[in-house]
């Protein structure tokens, strides 16, 4: 659908609904994270409306310095692959990989003062491989590291939800997880 | 002993027995080392020295 150039002073409701409210990145759903939850599943996140999604969690913390895992659906699985590429504040490379694991382990990290996530999911609803690309953030003083993570889960499952689940017994508190869809033509 | 709570959408609830068993198994099989915290506390400003006679 081409972008429309408006030549009239009057905008119809149809044009407004089609062109002005349906922007490139479209809000889909959000979840307010509770207090001390072991994991958060975001339901009804994916549908046939979009093939690519951006997920952002901001305003929250986790109960200890830890990685924040992610898996598709509401339970862990198999055949998760991915690699983290990051540099620490000393200028050294810090890697990490998921080789046929039960979930993506190295997408990002957080601590008791700050935790956030920003990642894109590709084709989660389609019956094909789901891929991920994430910002890696590890706030850890002199050992802080920042970079990116890319991965996929090797199945053809159609997913409608995903779960964030900090490492070990770490819990999540607060903030909002928001799902946006990349609008298709 | 209460089980950990999970959140699905707006619902926050305690794990079921099955979920808790799977959670315990995952913890037992988790070989990924924990991140090692570094001190991130800023050094406090030096105290103003007492004036000398």
C-alpha cells in the first residue's frame, strides 16, 4: 500500500484509519510485569497480521545480576541456537553461544538496578523457523559488556506467545513488556 | 513452602506442581555459570581534612 499524499484540508475517517494510525511500527500488546515473578509469558503476541515484531521491556529490574533467557511459547524446548558478540568496557571481546539449547540464553542481562530488553523476532507465527536479534546489555561495573545476539529455533512451530525467564532463581519485577509489529504493505 | 510465582499475561500465580518439578529439574541441569558481579559503587568523595593549627 503506497504512502498517500493528502491534498485536501479534510481527512476522511477511512484515510485516517488506513494511513495515519497504521504506522510502520504498530502496537500489538503489552504486559505490566508484576513483583518477583520467576518468568513472564506474553500471550496473544503474534498473529498473521505481522511477520516481524519488536519487543521491548523497560522500567524493570531483576533480583540479581543474571542473564535473561527467552523461549518461544510458554515452556522451554529444544533446538535453540544463537551467538552473542559483545565487547566489555576493557575493550575485550566477550562471546557466548547457544548450541541446541532449551532456550536462548545470551540475549541480554540485567541487575538489581536496571534491566531492559530490546529484540526483534522474525516469523514467529509462520510455520517456519523463528529467528531473533537482540541487543546484549550486561550492566556489571568494570565487567560490563555490550553487543548483539542473533539466533533461531530450529523448528516450524507457529507461536502466538513468548516467555522471558531470568537465569537460575532470579526474578523479574516491574516495567512493561511491549510488543510491536512491523507493518506489512 | 511456597513455590515461585509466574506470570502469564496479567495473571500472576504460583507454579503448579508440574511446573515446579520442571523448574527444579532445569535448575539442577543448568550448567551455565552465573555472571560474576563487579563492584559498581562509586568511590565516595574524600572527606574534607580538618584544618590544622
